[in-house]
C-alpha cells in the first residue's frame, strides 16, 4: 500500500521507450512519486540508456526487444519521434504482454491515431490498450541529463483516445498523468493538431525563421551580440532539437501552413500601417495583442518559465 498522502502505485513494471527530456522526466517523476515499481529503459543508442541508468531515471536497461524482461511489463510509454512509432511497435508488440497499457508523449496525434488503426489487424487489441497522449511540457534542452521530476507539474496533458480505446486503460493513463502533476484534458486527435498547430508549432516555426533571418544578414553576428532579453525570450525555442521539430512540422504540415497564412495576414496589417505611417492603426494592433497576452499571462499556470513550452 502507498503511504498516507501519496498516490498509489499505478504500474508494477514500466518500459520507457525513449529516455530523453520527456521520457526521462516521466520515469524520474513516476519513480520519485512511487507510481511505478520498476522502470526499464530502451533507446536506439545504448549509451543513452546507460546514462539514464546512471542518473537513476531507470532501474534496468533493455538492449533489444527480445530481452526476457520485456515480457513482464504492464505499461509502455513511447517518448521517441512519432515517425519511429510504427517500426518500434512492430518490434516490441510480438513480445509484450497482451494486457499491457501503451501510451505515448508525442506532439502530433492524428498521425498516431491513424498508425494505431493501421496496425490493429496485425496486432488485434492494440486500439483498446493504446492511449494517445501529449504532455504540454518540454524545453530547448534534451537528453537524459535534462530530465526533471516535476516537469509536468501544473502543465496540461491532452489525451486523444480512439473510439475503441478501453475506458479502463484511459482512466489508468489519465490517473498516471494526474499523479505526475498534470491537468488532463481530452479531445479528438484532429482538434488537437489544429490547436497545437496554432499555439505551438507555428511559434516554433517563427522562432526558427526569425533567427535565420537575423543571421543571414551581413551584420547578423554583430546584431546578435547586442541582442537583449526581448530577443532572448522570443527566440528561446529556436534552440530546440532540429530533428524533433522537423518531424513535428512535417507531420502537422497542413495545419501549420494554414496558420502561416493567418500569420502572414496579420503581418501584412502591420506592414501596411508602417508603409502608410498610420500610427493610430499601428498602436491599435499592438494594444490588441498586448491586451490578449497580458490577460493570458495572468491566468493561473501561464506565467512564463523555461519549462513551460511544448516540446
């Protein structure tokens, strides 16, 4: 039994596939809170798994899907690029227990839902035990050493179950994220991708573009040397992992392109006001944005901090 005031153990043996910032934080947070009994870790690079073991994020390294310990897990969490899911699941599913719960932490969801449905005929019952999830947390650092036990405290976590997802498994995964400190929400996968194309994927794209636009100028390096807190705050997420964000932007490209169109229209308004010397319109546009941003910042949980951004 769990100690008074502590959440109960939710899983006995968990396999974490991916032990970087997100996967490592899930493991560390779950271990420190007593949510899991034993954590196994797997990564494509064995040195990464060994680092996670050395740091205490996991209790045991899994070298390959054929390891006998894999056959005893009751939960699997995927914290790897979404494009790798199909290959990895195809390797692990034949040896995983038929009743183990599987959930992920990917930043796009429609492609995950489609992939699970595609694998269902080959692995009957997969839909029932897979719970797509997206914790809205992360940062520009990555790797096991970046893991934080409280990364998800006060953050949102979105679940996008399939029509056939087991209600029991959905409840167990929701309880797990809540015990890690997250606020759990539920929505359709397409609605998720539309929403985060707006509030996460487009902002990252703009940060990447802004830094590239600066450094492409002849004096870009000199300008960067003189940049202050405003540029630092705006561009922080441009330091995010390039391969991760390549995959996210490609996976949700249709919605990102829609949002680029909306942004371009808003930017055109500013450009027109500047060209016309229309100070009244310029101030109105700035004030409009300032009012919205100020009101949002004052909402509970939305204060700026380094760990507040989606990965």
